[in-house]
C-alpha cells in the first residue's frame, strides 16, 4: 500500500517537450554566451594574468617578465597620485550618489503632481542625458559654464566650517561647486522614479486619506516602500555611471599608464590599477545593496512570519495525514488477517 | 494654491540651473572677440557672429565627421537591438539549466568597469587586425556584449516576461515553431522596448568617447574613424595646427570652443526635439520598473 502511494507521485523528469524547449532557450542565448566567453571571460582571465607581469612591447614580440605583486607595491608605494585619486573617488561617489538619488526622487515627485506643462519640464530634465559626454562636459567645465557665478563657494565653505571640520566643509563646497554636474547626472533616474511613481495604486492614497493620513505620512508609508526597489536600482545605476564617466580621473590614469612608454609601467601596471579600481567599484555597489536591499519594512516581515507559520501548519498537516495513512494500512492488514471483527453496527463486537 | 506656487517656483529654478550651461554655451558661441572682452556684454551678444561656427566646423571637418559618427553609432545599435532582443527573449520565455548563473554573469558584466577587460580586449582586437575599424564596436554588439548591453537585455527580459504565455501557446497550437513565434508575435509586441533600446543605444554610442578613441580609432591619428565628440576632445590641438597652416588669422578663444561644443551637441539636440515624446516616455513604456 505504501509503495503504491509513492508511485503515484513520481519524481518529475523533464519530458521531451521540456528538453526541446530548454534547447531552444540555449539557441536564443547562444550569441550572448559566445560573446561572454570571447569579450568578457577571456579578457578577464588575461587581465588577471597581466597583473603579475611587467609587459614590454618590442616591435618583434611582447615580453612578459614575472614580477609577482610588484605592480601593486609599485602603485601603492611609488605612485603618489593613484591612491589619492582612489580615496577621492570613493569619497565623492559615496557622497554624490545619495544626493543624486534624493534629488531625482524630489524632482520626480514634483513632476508627478498635477501641474501644467509637465511635458515641457520633463523635456528639460531629460535633456542632459542626450548631450552629456566626456568631452562636452570637459569643455563646459573648462569654460566655467558648469558653475553659477553668483554662487560663492568660498563663503559656503566658511559658513559650514563654523560647525563642521574643514575637510567636511570642503566636501560640501565641492558639491555646491559641482551642483550643475550633479544635477545633470540625474536625468535617467528621474524618469525611472517617475514611471515607478505612476504605477503606485491611487486607491492606496485614497484609503490612507480616509484613515486620516497626511501627505507626509503617505510619502513615508506608501510611496517610499513601493518605490524602494527603484531606489536601489537608481543607486547602482548612478555608481556605475560615475565610475565609467570620463570626468573620472581614474580611468584616464589607467589609460595613460597603459600607453606610457616607461619601463616600469605598461599593460601589467595598468591592469593592476584596473583591478583595484574594479574591486573598489564592486565594494561600493555592494555597500548600496546592503544599505538599500536587505532591509525589509515591517509589513514584509509580518508577511514573512505569516508565511512561515503557514508552512509549519502545512507540514504538521502532512505529518498527520501520513500517520493516518500508515495507521489505515495497519488496520487494514489487521482486519484482513481476521484477528478483529469489524463493527457492524449491531451493538456487540 | 500656495503649495502649487512653491512647486512651480522650485521647478523653474531647477530648470534654469539645468539649462544654464546650455544657455551660456549658445550665448558665448555667438560673440565676437570684442564682445568677449567687453565686460558690459554678458548674455546677449551685440551681433550674431556666426563666423565662430564656420571656423569650428572647418576645424572639425564637420560633415564627414558627422557621417562617420552616425555610422559608428548606428551599426552597433542595430546589432545591439537584434541580439539583445533574442537574448532577452531566451531568458524570459525558456527554462534551462544554468539560467540563474547566466543572469548573474549578466549583472556582473554590468557592474564590472570596462577598464578591467580593456587592455586584453585591445590586444585581442590588435591580434585580430580589426583595431582602428568600426568592427571593434560591431563585433561585440553582434555577440551581445556591446556598450551597456546588459541593460538592454534586461529591458527586453522584463518586457517579454509580461507578454502572456497564452499568446505563445496559441501560436504553437496554430503550428508556429519557436523561431516563428518569436518573429511573428514577440517582436511586433516589443516595439516600445525596441524604440527605447534604439534611442538609448544610439545616444550612448554617440556620446562614448573613451572606448571609441581606444578601439574604433585605435589611438592612432591615421585612422579614418572619428566622431564629433572625439573631434571636440582633440579640438584645441587640431584647431591650432589647422589655423597655423591655413591663411585665416583666427585664434582660439572661448567663443570658438563653445561653438565647437554646440556643433557636437547639435545633431542629438535636433533629434531630441523631434523625438522628444519617444524619449521621455520610453522608460515608461519599456516597463523597466515592472508591473
């Protein structure tokens, strides 16, 4: 009896149709797979190999000279600029990403309200995405078009210096002097937030209003939890954008090191720089993941608890069923062996 | 009402800050040398001096560069669209072994800065003999690893997941194979996503100067491939050499540089004005934010 029950629920093996479907999946993904091997994994492995070598290119052939961790020690001990720029980059990214994201959210909320000329404002705020590129930015910055002349950064720094240490005050000043750049980097983020905001169910706001919730409460309890995944998405997007941007001194340094004709620099040296840079970028992305991704709000936690309880109940239920079946089998066997009589309803056994 | 006024005020202020560099650029680019030196002329030049544009265009080789720029942006974009659509469809509609790992690699390839793989890729292209040609952009795009391809694959992935499975089943009952279902049903339904990807891919390729200079130009001045943004990057030196060779006694000043910047922005700016609707609504319709 027990055996037959087991046979009723066989382990599901992929059938012919499913196998064929899976094969089609591979066919569709195949170009990308080849590309990954050719343009991602192979270069990645190669660059990991380069890190340990000093590579000199002669017209005849390329010479690989094993230096071990030599490239790293050289970068950290002899190159004054790279570590400094790396620290600046980390500091800048960690400060600028929240500013950009919060700013984009603010603009998106304003644009999401009932205002006239919404299309026109959208047009303006999205314009930088179209025209922003390294050389254009460099040109504008070098001609002083990126700072508003009436904004006196020095005054702002000294004002903040009264209650902040100089370093932090300078950071704040830096933000103000780069205000336009920071604003210009938030075009895509605004659009992503905007389209997320439009998908929030208006019935939620109505319900909250009936229960006497203010606009402020609605923002924290409804808007923010709903668009939370988008905040993470935007933060990651911003980090990647800032790290690949040509305003970023580090990537120019890597390029320069790659083609500098000096003996100690070259491909290996540049690869070592690039790897350290990549690790830092990944760590920053991870940081934002931890900050924004893992935390669940109380409702999520409640739902999780309920789900767990439900599962437990189900398990118990199954256990009881199993026991019942076992017992049923036993009883049947006992009955068929003729040891016991069945109760025929007549009153005596 | 007061709240509305505050919102409008803020939007207009921030909008002005947004447009400030553009306004500054256009106004400066129209000034002649006297206006530049005259401190009483701030925003509106005394006369519209278009010679700056003529000089800048001459130095940049505007029309040939413009054409090459379009090619450099358009060809990889087309490859990007087709391949990313296929890959996104494969990920969205089929279950197969290792899918999760592949998606992980996809995300990883987005986070990874291109500088890490840049050097070996450069060596690889050099070995293949395609360095300094447009193939350096077309080939990766053809294999789903073009510029920002992970984003596009994810856009299509998101989009195709929303296409009801019933539609595909109906097609297969009517006798359509997998390939046919893809071309006849998936592709036509994905037009909003296709538009989004074309626009963004084009713009990003157009504005990419770092990788374009490295691969397509191959870092040699002899290469015929260039685009406006690269010309702008090397504007100062090329302007000086051309000015010294030529007979015109023009000198490099802010106005000419701003005119060059304006010229390199102009094509995309015009395109934006024409296609503004598609641009600003594209993210909405492509369903990046999910349903």
